[in-house]
C-alpha cells in the first residue's frame, strides 16, 4: 500500500490524502504541486526521479487504511538536484 505522507517536504503545506494536489516520486518523497513544478521543475531533489500526481484515497478507505503521519520537512527548503 502506498504510504501517503501528510505534507510537502519543501514548504510543509498540508497534503490530505483524500485531496488532489500532491506529487510523489517512486520513493514516495512528497511535494505540493506548486513546489514540484515551480521550485523543482518536476524532478525529485532526493533521487532525481520524476514527480507525478499522487493518487487520492477515499475517506471511507482512509478510515480503514489511514494515511501516514510521518512528516518529512526540510526547513531550508528544497533545491533542484544536479
């Protein structure tokens, strides 16, 4: 099951699992749409992988399979990897 992290690693914006707007890489690094496109250019700063739209999970499914509470945040912000 996909680990759905609760916030953007760059700006710490909340990213509820039942709402669209999150972007992830294949390692589940999670970013808001704004940071993913305007700051990172669609590439994960951690692995260099493509950032794609994270699927949503219905509220009914979240009750049975809750989203992660693990918050990953880089207070200095994010920069595009070389």
